[in-house]
């Protein structure tokens, strides 16, 4: 996948940050294919392997946003979650985001527990968990759709595998 096309604006790190991914894919029209990627209509159409990203525009939350990959085709929707979509994601995070107790009781056998440890100081890094997003791609919730809604624009991009790689970043 042509991640080299995503250039970081920061000079303090040698790699792109979440905001750089967000700004890169924000330039795409929904359905547009460019540089091996297609911008998807939104979280309700997300599928295994898609990239989900948001840029953090709130100063009280540290970091530039979050980048994650969809880990499962199983999307949690409908009552009682109403306008939210639960997506199992593969990401790197400073704290786990498995289903909170209120969600776990509703989902029963379909609940997930974040693969990261619950032990403070050992619960960060790469893992699998579930995040919740607004159907209108306008907010996320860390572990429960009934929790705090962080209002951010959400973008979904799908990697495409083509025979002829196109020129990157042109």
C-alpha cells in the first residue's frame, strides 16, 4: 500500500501522524480512487482492511487523532445502538477499548474484550478492540455508544490492489 504518499507536516517526527492521514484522505471525493486508495462513503460501509481515521481538533485530548484498521466485517448496528456503528479495529492506543459492561450485557456472546492488558502501564500498544462511530461519520466513542461522544469528522479509506502501480503523490 502506498503509505509513502502520506507526508507528515511535523518536522519533529520522521513519520506521518493521524492528522496527516486524515488530511490526505479528506482531499478525496467519496468513491474517488487515487494512489491505490478509495474513499468510502462512511463507517456503515466499512469492511475488513479499511482504514478509519479522524483528526483531533479538541485541545483537551492529547494527540493528533487516531488511525485504525477494520479488523472484522461484523459491524454492530441497530437497536439499541440507534445512530452508532460498532467496529472491531486493529490499532495502537494508550488505553484499551473493549466493550464496556453496558455494551457487553447487550451483545452477549458477540462482545469483545480488548486484546491489551487491563494492567495500568501494560495496557497500551498494538491490539484489537471495538470503537463506536456515528452513522453520519460525525463522532466516535471509545468503548461504548452510550459513553461520551467525541465530535470529530470520521473518514474511511479502502486500500485497493491494482496490477499497475500508479505514480505516487503526483
